[in-house]
């Protein structure tokens, strides 16, 4: 195992989460937004693995396993929704899907 | 120590650099490829910290299956689409970047405070012993099928729900070639 302190990994995970959050706010393409959500999930996975290492058990790694499964289900449903929207209006821009806007 | 830190530095630069590149890539395919690079770097970070099974799963499921699904949908919807540059809310982008920088500063501050603190825990030795004696995969499996058995079953239900949901959403029904979502409302004109 590496001798690099867990704090550095936590910093990396936090910075990647920040980039993901900014990307969700800045980008307009629904698929690209989805990929930034995946980036945030990945960053949190790194945090769980790091916390598992800090505590000296592997419960955190089990949580990563569940996050992976939920992410897979979420991606499949989300992409199906995007394809359904695309069939209706031939556009993946999130701003055009404003039918429910007040 | 220095070799370990050099490896971590490579992981850090690749992971953070490719996530930053995702922000600036115009083409959705490039965004996906940068995401793959970031995920491979993260798999290396998992490996460094003794999470061997998770590192393998990261490559197989994330960088493999999920990203292929993303690329498939990008190809389906058309590759040459550019991101719209108009801002529907004035100043929203600048505000997002400003708040992101603030969050990054906070995280770096907290992590810098915590580096010495967390380095003192004896977790490395305990996790190393677990990875040595029953082995990483065996220990994970024992935990998964004992303490986390109920969440594991719920995971299976989640996947079945996702499969059924995707079939309902994506299937074209009838000769008209319309999906369920399309038939509930009259078809709207495509905005130009």
C-alpha cells in the first residue's frame, strides 16, 4: 500500500467533485451533464475507498460496490430518458425542455 | 516514500487534468474520452489504497460498460452537435465558476488541515492485514453476504426495476413507431 497520506487522496477527490459540480452547472448538453454526474460519483467513490483505508476495514469498499450498481441503473434510465426526449424534439439541450416551466 | 509520492502525483495530474479538460472540450465524444482517462487514473488511486477488487470493477464496469453506453447514445443522437453558448440566466456561468472556486478553496483548506491528522491513524496496517490474510475479494464477499446482505438484495431489485423502466421508456410500440411517452400527448413541433 502507498505511503502517501490519505489527506492527499481526499483533496484529489474533493477537487474532482468540484469540477463535476461546476460542469453540471455550466454545460448545456444533457449527455455531457450526465457525464459530469458520473465524475462526481467517481470522486465520492475515491473518498469512500480512502475512508476505508483510514479506518482499516473494507466497509467503505462495500459501499463503493453499491454506488457502482446504483450508478449503472441511473445511467441506463437517464440515457433512455434522454433518447426519449431526443425522439420528441431532436435536441439534447436541457434549456429546450421547458414544457413544465411556469 | 518518494516513489510512492511520484506515482500519486501522476495519478493526481491525470485525474484532475482530464476532469478539467472535460469542462473545456466542445465535442461530447471528447468529454467521454477524458472521463475514461479520469476513471482509469481513479482506478490506479484505488489500487494504491489497497482496494484491488474495486479497482478492477472500476475499469470493467465504469470505463468499460458504462462509458460504452454513453458513447453509443452520443453516436445515436449525432456526434457533431455543439454545446449551446447562449446563457438563459444572465451571469449563471460566472456564478457557477465562482462558487466552484470557493468550494475548491474550502476543500483544499480542509484537506491541508487534515493531512497530518489522518496520517497518524493505524488504518494502513489493519487494511494491509485484511488484504493479506483472507484477501481483498474474500473479505469483501464475506461482508457483502453477511452484514450487507439486505442492501445486496435491494441492489438486485434496483437493477430489475431499471431494466423494466428502460424497456418501457425505449420500446417503440405499435405500427406507428411511437413510444409510450410519445402517445400520451400530441406530438410537438420540433423547434428550429
